[in-house]
């Protein structure tokens, strides 16, 4: 009896284990089928892992919305442009965006020049956008009205014409961490295309894409950030998260929705406005805090050292001035000896020559009287 009970318990344990394994296999198969059906390789858990959460209004004390233009030919920005076509190193940022839009995996929004609204009302239709920019496509398998999908050949994606990006950058002071952070909210690929008559290329902002939706896909693409080091150490998500890009400010959010070029038409004033905004953003966090005693001492010692350096430089300049004056005086003395008529010394020499007695019969008495006066 005991032996039979042991056998029954063992059979029950084996049955429960097999059922559990079967449920796990079924769940995996269901997840695979779901991913295959949707065409997505990113799960909801991965999306939440890479998503950068926006701080709440209660935690924010200060915020500045900055619009930047990233030139893909300057600084480290070429990491967003290359490779022009997909190869063994991967694909560019624009190719990633176009593939996701074609598979209906992310949303894109209209470019409204400073009045961007990331709501369903302003969401673009991918087919209309492709027609607007003359990008060839065909309907993909499984496409329908509710879930439209498109098939685009690599050669038809104008990746070589995307020479810049617009980004919306938010500078936020968070009271929870007592720190200032710069966060990229969205980016817009800009198409540089020439017309039929040639000339300078015209810029066409295409659409806005929220960076949080792109982050899981960008994290899978590693890029070169330095020609001297061919090791791909950073991915596209790191590129934006660590602010490795370089871009000039072309607009700051304001009530009149004016760009910096509209506010400052003069080129010099425009550059000065850009530099002053950059300086204020960099120094805002530092100006919030009272410096410690050590920082004040270090700052004072630095000022003293700078003052001493200026004093030594001023002494050297004064010494150089005295040397130059001495040289000029020597030159003037030489000219007086030679009897130059242009200098003051030359005039004195002329008077001495005039005061000399001439060789005449009545000159002896005059010279004697002068000598007698000197003796008295």
C-alpha cells in the first residue's frame, strides 16, 4: 500500500510539471505568433524599459523649450547619416524611421513650425506623406484600412537627401533631484531637395516623431562616433540621451512664435542671441546654489593669480615702453650732433653756429666784452 501511494504521488508530480511546461510553451508560441502577426520585435516591457518618463508639473520648477537644427555634416552628427544605404554595419536613423512608419509601428505628426501638437488630431497618414514627397511604395501583405502597411525599396528611400534634423529639446529643473537636465522630446527629418532648375537645395521638414517611441529600436543600432576608434561603443539611443549631438539654436518657444532669425535679422545680433541663450542654459544650474567656503577660496585665489599675471604683463609692457623711449631719445641725440634742421636739436646747433664770431676787423672787441662779463 505504501509503495502504491508513493507511485501515485510521483505520477501526480510528473503530471503537474508536464502541464506547467505545456502552458509555458503555449504562451511562448502565442507571443511569437502575436509578434509575427504585428511585425514588431519590441515588446511592451522593452518599450517601458527604454522610455524616458517626463517629470510631472509638480516636480518641475523651471523649463525652457529649445528648437535646434542638427547639421549632419558637422561634429559627431554624421553618425545619424551613415550608412547611406543599409549594409553589414546597420542602417541610418532615417531608414529606421521609414521602416517603422511603413510597418505602422510608430506614429508621426504634422510639422507646424512651433505649434506642434502630439495628438491623434495631428497624426499624419503615411500614404499621403509618401505621395507628398514622391516616395515610391506599394501596399504590403496584411494591409487594411485600420492597419495600413507599405512596402518601400531601399533605393526609393531618400536617405541621402536627409542632411539635417530639427529637434525639440527641453531643459528642465527637477526639484526631486535638484538638477538641470536636457531631454530631447521629438525629432523631425529635413529633406534637402533641389528643384528642376538646380540651384540651392530647398529644405522640406517632413514630420515629427516622438523619441520615446523610437528609443527601443535605436538602442539596437550601434554607430561610429569617432573615425580614430572603429569600435561601436554607443548606440543611437545613447547618442541623444548623452547629448552627443551638436546643433545650433534656431528658435526658443515664445508667445509670438517667432524664430531667432525673425527677432534678430542682423547676423551679428543673431549669433550673439544664440551664444547668450547657450550661456544662460549652461549657467542656470550653477547660479541656483550658494557656493561653499572651499569654492569661494578657490575662486578668490584664482582672481589673485589672474591679477598677478596682469600685473607682470603690465610691468613687461611698461619696460618695453621705457626701452622704446630710450631708443627714441638716443636717435634724437644723434640727430642733434649731426645738425639736423628738422629736429629741435638741429635748431640749437644752428644758433650755436650763428653765435660764433665772424672773421672781421671789429670782432675782437666784441669777443673780449663777452668774456669780461662771464668773468664778473
